[in-house]
C-alpha cells in the first residue's frame, strides 16, 4: 500500500493529475466540492492514472478539505 498527498482543485475545466514541487500531487477535477462529488471524481482519476480499480483507492484523511491523504493498493 502506498500513500499520496494530493491537493484537490475542484471546478476545473479539465481533469488531470500532476506532480507538484513539494513531492505530492495536484488533482484538478471538474466536479464541485458538494456532496462528495469531487472526492468520487478524485478516486476515479487516481485509479485511471495509476491503472487501478476505483476500489483500490481510498481517501484516508482530509475528506472535507482540499489536501487529502490517499491510499492506493498496487
């Protein structure tokens, strides 16, 4: 299991995941941060980028904030 530190930017024009200068990741998602929609989109984005199933990606910490700790099973 691996952990990623991810800064989420909701309401983006396009979805993408890119490394940041501090060793973490920046995720831009189209969904607004309402009702967990941005979190669900983040899980799908990370799964797609790392070639995993969405059930292999879990938000461990920061579910209601912009900075999240995400666990992935690879």
